[in-house]
């Protein structure tokens, strides 16, 4: 039987990590920590009440800014297309 890499107890579960085979105590610790981390990323969204700064809204606003910039400047040229670069002075 394979042993837990962290404590030497029999490894009975697998987690999404390296090493992946761990005991039930360390598996519970891993999943508790992962869920706590994910919950921290998903703050309450208040975009209908005021300007929201939750991670999802911030990423959405950055995507919108990128889309506006691409529309204003145009798409980048393909590898086979030639283009002129302005010379820095």
C-alpha cells in the first residue's frame, strides 16, 4: 500500500496535487483550503447597486477595455503581412 507523502499513514485518497495520493486527514485539509480560497475569490457582487470591485466584475471590465482597444486600433497583422513601425525619436 502507498503511504501518504506528508505523514506516512496509508494513502487512501487522491487530490489534485503532487503528490496526489494522501491520507484522509490531508485530503480533507487540501479540499477545505481549496474551497476557502475559491470562496475568497467570489466576493459578493453589487454591480446593480453601485460600482462593483469583485474579481468577476473586474475581469469583465478588463475584457471590455481590451475589446474597445482592439476595435480602436484594429487587429494585429498576420505573420505574412508587412507593416511599418514608427521610428522613435
